[in-house]
C-alpha cells in the first residue's frame, strides 16, 4: 500500500488531504505539533481534528508530534517509510501576516527552513515521490495593488479588457514589492520547492493559493477570514474590516476542491510546476459581499467596524487565473461557490461555536 506524508495534518488543508488520500488507498503519516494553538490561541488548536482523524481512520492514519524545523526527526520519519512513500503534501506553516511581524525568526524557520528539511528528506529517501507545496499568492507582494481597479460600489474590479480580468497568472513578478514578512518566508519556500524540482528532477508543485477555506477551519481571528467572519456573525463578536472601505476582493477555494487538485497533480506529476490556485471567477467576493452572505445565512446582522488602516502586504483585489492548471488537468473543476462554502461553514460549526460562547 502506498504511503503519503502530510504536514500540518490537523489543519484545514492537511486534514482534508488526510481523509481524501486514506479514501484513495494510502496509508497516511501526519506531522502535526499543534503550532496553530501557539500562533492563534486555544480556539485554533488542531488537537480536536487530529483526535477525530485518528478515531475515524484507524490504522490507515497515524499522527506524529514532530516539528518540521527538527531536520533529524523529519528525516527519521522519511527513512522509516521510504520504501512505500509516493506522496508528500506540505501544508504546515505559520500563515499570518500579523503574527509573522511579532516573531520573524519563528515565521521564517517554520515556513522556509521547515520546507527545506522536507525537500531534503524527500530527495534522500523517496526522490520519485510527488512533493506538493501549499504556497500563497502573497509571494507577489503588493503588486496586485497597482492594478487599475475601478469602484463598482460593493467591490473593486478590473476593467473587462485587462489581461488579468479572468485572473492573475504566474507571469506577475514577485519583485519590487512589499510582501510582509510572511510573504517573504513563503516566497523562500516556494523557490526552494521549484529549485529541487529543476535541479534534482523531482516532481514538485507550488500551489499559490488565494483564500483557502472550508468548514474545518477553526475560525481564528488572524487566519481564515470566511470562517472567522461567520463565527463573529453567529456569536455577536465584533469584527474589524481593515482598509479599502471593505471593497477588497478575494477568491476563495474550498479545501475539497484544492485537495482534488493535489490528486490530479499526483496522478500526472510534473517537475517544478507552479500554479495560481483559488476560487477564480467562479468563487470570489469582496468583504462587503462576504458580510452580506454571512448575515443572510446566519439570519442575523454582523457587528462590524471599518479601520482606515490596511494590513501590510494585503491585496485590494485578487482572483486566480485557473486556466493554466485546467489546461494541464482538464478534468478538474471548482465545485463550490461562495454561498455554498459559507452555508457549509455555518451548518457544520453552528452548534459548537454557540456552545463555546
């Protein structure tokens, strides 16, 4: 039976990957040390998800309490499963702009050094395995903010004739821009993944994600805006929109659609592949539009305020161009839109979030 290693296996994308590939016939080893609780507090803990996976998936899944910054510990795991290892899915990360600025060294060593440890162990023990990396659109820094956006009332938008109207592709530069420290650490990891693909001929891919979302998000304040927005709408907690009059646009991809993209890549892997991935034109919204959807689904108003300050490196507008990935993997499709994502977040978490008030 083939083996997959999933880092950050208790997180949103990691847990979705674990369940998907167990169902696809893999034994899955998760590397999960619950750093999310340190980053964002007890409400962001991945421990409940890890416990659920262990109880429902049986012998097909085991979770190891390993910090990916510990190269020796990582290497021991890879050596143990080397003979059957076919897939590495790297989702573990420090994912927040704001948190990165508070501890730059921790942010960089988790995101960059940890990725290097995983790449090197893959090269040593399973060079034929597919290496899938959850990168981010923040590698482009604030260059998207220089696009000629027009104000359509509830949202900012590109003119229809603009080259990026259908979405931003990887021709956008990552240079001469403000990234945030988080964006820098992820860009370093992104380039490492590409270089191992090119230099060593490994099957690697960087998925530069927009907003990754789904019902398994913990709803933490600094990470996972749709789930946190819905959580605040349901509980009555105050929500702050940072900058741009709430008209900034994000595309949102459901965790199941992203993991399906992982599966398509693994079935036909390439070397040093890079794709922008997100909801694209099928699944995007402004903050104002997201608030409206959350209020409609929850059946109550959100208590929110607008701050004049935007976060460093934040985007005024981001929609991913999905055509390059769909051209290479034509059977893959987006299956969730904004309303269906928000409704699923609500339905799965309503009882738990209200109970914790």
